[in-house]
C-alpha cells in the first residue's frame, strides 16, 4: 500500500514537472519592459544619490563587482554579504533573512507570520513587531534585514508564499508593510521590501526543481498588477 501511494505521488509530480517543462518559455524569463524608472527622482533621496555617485566614481571595476555580487550564499556570517572596499571605508554589509525572524541563528524570536499580523488590523502591533525584529537583528550585527514580505498578491489562495505577506487586500499590505518598515528602520537597520512583485509561487519557483529546467513565471497583465 505504501509503495502504491509512493508510486502514485511520484507519477503525479512527474506529470506536473512535464507540464512546467513544456509550458515554460525557453529561457525561463518574461520579456523585459523598458524604460524602468530612474532612481533619485524623489527629492528627499537626492542628497543620498549624490553621495553614492561620488563614492562609486572612486571605485575600480573590480571593487564595483565585489560590492554588487557579494561573496556568495552563506559564505560569511549572514546569508548574504557584500564585498568591502577598505580603501574607501566602505564596509561589508550583512544581509540576513527573513521577514518572520532571523534565519540560521540561535537565541532569536520566531515572530507571527505576516498574514497573522495583517489579520489584527492593528498598526501599532505591526510597528512594534518590526521594531522588535530589528532590535534583535541589530544586536546580531545585521545591517540589512530581508523583510518585510509584501510581494504575494494573494490572488490564488493556494499560493505557497501568501502567508509571508499581510493579506490579499492591497491597502492592508501597504499599510502593514509601511508600519513594519518604520519599526525596522527606527532601530537603525535597513529594511528590504520583498519580493518586489509576483512572488506567489513556492513549488517550482527554482529552475531544475523536479528536473524542470525553468521556474514558473508569474506573468501578470497590467490591469491586474495595478489593481492588486
């Protein structure tokens, strides 16, 4: 009976994998859309962009590559670490998961899932959760906290990443994310609003999962994107 169940499960997953293999675009990507908006258009960020440009202007090509590509997944203290530029006083930045609590660490708090927090409709709790999360991150030496999660639109209830966000209502997502970010950044830690758009899928989200060469792509039409 166990063998029969296992065989049926493998067959079902194989069929799903074959469907993904046949339906995915050859390069596994959606068509690009240009032009993208340029950074620095917000007045309050103008000075910061000038400082960043002045710093980058002094960097060599190798230094730029080291900073932007990092040192590799979990190769240093955090899941992501940028390269340093010692001669210009630019340190290595520690980027650490995740939106619900610090990943790969001890003596930390597993905070309630985003969808649970959203269900409270309580802006003060949203802020305090973000602040508490960042306080722990700062004490662990983390510069950039990879959260909150606000990427899942939640249009499909079975979406594997829905629970990390604050719910399907766009106003709720926006307010909860803003309150969380304020809490994180008030503690002196950089927040990361993730994942930018369309992070709906958990299963088949990476290439070569179950032997399929491409991940599933969330192709969203313009109206859906702006309404949700």
